[in-house]
């Protein structure tokens, strides 16, 4: 199985070298195969979000290498990191962060326009994604007119708008009630399987984690 993501020896500390230094990651090694969906499990404050931000090139490690699609991202200039993040990585967060003044459709179209896709093509892809997660009938509604579950489904579509190789999700159903969480997670998994991308999904919900291909745990700053 070819790898989409490889993390090698990732370390990260805050207030580094100062009194009160907090070491969050302590030599993380992790590989994610193409088409693989992996659950990242750890208690709150154990470094899940930090690890996802480093994997998605939103943050840099103190030491170690981040390799995406076979390319070593370590030490790349900011512009190259931005381009790699835009082209290869999709993000979904616990809170949807949809733009309130735009419709569901427009929220999925905008990332594509920013990536140089023609509007008509962007709209067609947005419509297909919204259809796949069951909210096509809400495409012209603004976020305030959608339920929490519907908003998060739209956020999934936005994360996949530019057809990334890698999806990183940080507690993507953590702010939903259990019943809605189960339904929305099912929609996410169906979308991931349909598109064939790889996903690293941080969650504290072991029932959801068990539905993924593999579970890895963060323990004392290392993946076990």
C-alpha cells in the first residue's frame, strides 16, 4: 500500500527552552496508507490537534519530517507549504466555520474558485458533494438556516472541495448529539470511501473509532 502521509520523529513543545516548557509531542511516528481511514484517539489536551496541524502543514514541528504524497515538506518555504496544503490536504473541524453570508453551495464553491477552478465546474462538483451527504435540497440555504448536522455535512463537502489526497478531521462530530453524530459520521465515511482518499480523524468516541480501519493512540506524546 502506498503512503499518503508519513510523520517521522515529530516533536513539539510550547514555551520551548523557557520555564514552564510544555512538551506535547515526543517523537511521533505515523504512516497513513492510500485509502486508509485511521482514528487518532487521546484524552483532551494530549496533542491530537497539534499533531493534525503539523500533519496538515498549519504548524511546524520542532524536529522531525512531514511527508505528504511522497514529498518531504520539511523546510519548504511558506508559499510552497501553502500550495501543498491547498492542493493535497482537506480539513474538517469540530465547529463547521462556514461563512455565514454565503449559501451551502457557495461555501463549497469558494475554495475551488480560490484554486483556479471555473465557476460552473466548481458548482457541479459542489452539487455532487452535497448530494452525496444528503443535503442537496439545502444547497441554497445559508448556515443559519441549517441544523447542526446539516452544517457539518456542508463542512465535510468544503473540506473535500479541492479533491485532496488527505483529509484531516479534528473531532468532526464532537459538538453534535449522539444520534446526529452517528448519522453525520456515517455520511462522512461514505463520502471518504466514495472518493478513495485517506483520512486521519481525531475522536474521543470509541464507537466511531471502531468503524475506521485502524486506531492509533497518543500516549505521553507518542503514537502507540
